[in-house]
């Protein structure tokens, strides 16, 4: 198979453990794009959280964001193909969250929203490594629940950041329903999306628009929410830092995020 497209997760994959984009990965992306291949970001992040990567790599035209809930054209600066959470489920998620020690993050098409007082407690919710990016990308509100009640725009994803892993497990049990996709991410986060939404479904929709067969796609990731795209693509590649159950879902394993694993995967586009 001659591969035409590679879909890259960001955190734990393209970015190293310091949340930096390594120079060798930048050069690899530029090289394969110059050879006529397509590189896309396939990430749980929202559009505002992609600003640094988009600025550094204008060669990457498309992003699958919010774990598949939306598609983004970086040149046109246009979101499309949105699949929001049903309003009834949004209310249900937040009614559970407000009874717990949780930092909700509400993701809309054009912004991420968190409560201002909780920005000071990112480390408490195991998200301290993201502080520099959050300080640039987040929209802060005084009361996240009041904002949700007054907001008339749909939410594409709701991240529930917990202080403890055990509480995340209990939250998931409370929220399980066929109308939601619930996926673990980070140390103790729970991602809530509309039913059927995943990084795999996002890849399938974008490839349909670009007229690229899924068999001609490579997907690279490291976490729970990457498993659907690893299984959707013609070649699924797990990072060396991925848990064993993610590696089991992949066709191939490369080095870890701090030892050019993603660059290895990217270069398969031209080596092939």
C-alpha cells in the first residue's frame, strides 16, 4: 500500500514529554508534505489549543479536533463537520460534575472555557504540565455552571478533570449511556463526547472529504482516545510510551515521544 496521509495525535505522540514539538519531527513533516503527502493533527485538543503547532507548521492544513467532534481548515480558519453533545446530556454531565471535586472544561467550536478559580489549581487536577498552554488558550469565567446555563452554543466536548483516578472511575459509572462516548485521558480526566464521536470517526469523515482511502492512511497515537483511529487507519502505530493495551490495538510500535518515535512514523510515508 502506498500511504497518502498520516494522522498524528499531539500530546504523548508528536509533542515530547515537555510539550515541545521536536525539530526532527518538524523537518519530517515538512519533508513528507513537500513530497505530496498529507499530514493532519488528530487530537483531543480544541482549536485554540493548536495555535502554536499551526503557526509552526502551516504545511498541515487540516486538524481533527476535540477527539473527532470537529474538523478544522487551518488555512481558511474554518471549523466544519461539528458533532456536538446533545443538550440533555450536557446538563446531565454537569449536574454530576458539580457534586464532585472536578474541574470541567467546556469546549465550543471557537473557544475552551474553564472557571477562573480552578486555573490556580491545575496541579490539583493533574493538569499542571499544561499551564503555559492553558494561560494562552483558555477563556476564563467566574462560574462555569452559570456560563453553561446561559450559553446558547453547543458544546463539542466536556473534559472532566479529577483530582483522583478512583473518582474518575465512579464518575464514568454514573454517566454511562448509549448517548455518550466516555474515554479516559491524561492522568485522571474523563472526556465526554456525543455518541459515535471518536478520533477514528473524525479520520473517516476527513478522508471521505479528501477522497483518500482509509487503507492509505497511517495513524499514530499513545492513549485510550487514540485507539479508534489506530484501528480505523490502514496502519495503526503506537508510541513506545503508550500503555500495553494501546500497543495491542496497533499494527506497529515505534520509539517513545522523547526518542523520535513520531518522526519514525512520519518518515514511513516517504520510505514506503
